[in-house]
């Protein structure tokens, strides 16, 4: 696996991990549990920086997953507001 492919895979794994973290947090909130969101802003910032550093044209592949991540974040926000 070349460096560019490895970089894309690592960035996608980070995106998927953050998505999973948000989904778990939302599920916990919906179940009436308290959640600690400390560190999510740093994770999001590192993900954005990684995507910004991808080779030209590579970031386009992340458009749909980022939209899905945004939807998950919106779902968490809504759950927190309703709690």
C-alpha cells in the first residue's frame, strides 16, 4: 500500500471513528445518560486538518461521509436539547 492510499485510509478511519463516537453519545443521551463531550472539538479539528492535507482531488471522496457526520452531529445536538 503506497503512502497516499494509507493516508486516505487513515483519514477515513478517523472520520468513521468520530461518526461512531457521535452515534454512541446520541444513543446515551436518548437513554437518559450523561455524556462527556470533552475532546470532540479536538477530534473534529484534527479530522478537518487531515482532510485539508490530502492530495488534490482526494478530499472529494469525503463529501458524503462528512455530510453524514454532520447529520449525526445534528442528531446529537437535537438529543441534547431535548434532554
